[in-house]
């Protein structure tokens, strides 16, 4: 996928013309690539909940309403679609309309 628009071509543009300013979709795409590019497996947990395996580690993509998967516990790094990261405990995690990337940090740097 090209990050610059193709005049008359298919697909959305991620930058504006002629200034080349980045749209919100550019940052969402960039975050998605940074978090789950080169994943080796993916499992659908439920509607709007997916577990990717990236470099041997789980990366969850979650959105919508309802509870988080039971397997998510402890300290987390939560990244919104624009790349903003927050550290929190799993008990504080709330789902919303926009997807988030969730990585467990407990035990990774102990």
C-alpha cells in the first residue's frame, strides 16, 4: 500500500495534496504496521478482539464493548491507533469504539 495518493487510482489517500500533510489514517496505518507487521499467527478471540503473535509475543487488538479476555493480566502497554502509549494495569483497561493495541509487560523486563 502506498502512503501517497495515486491520482485517479483506487484506495484512500493517507496524505493531502499538494502539501503532503499526513491525515489521521496515515498515523493509524503507521501504528498498525509498527505493532503487528510480520506477525506469525492471529487468532480471533471474539467479535472485535484479536490476538496476534509478533516476535513470539502476544499483541492484542481490541475495541467495542464488553470485557477484556481473561488471559490479559498484570502490567500493560496500551497503544491507541495514533501511536500514543499508556502504561496501566489490566484492571484499568476499558474498551471503546477505536481499536487499541495491548501488550503485557509483566515479566518482560523483570
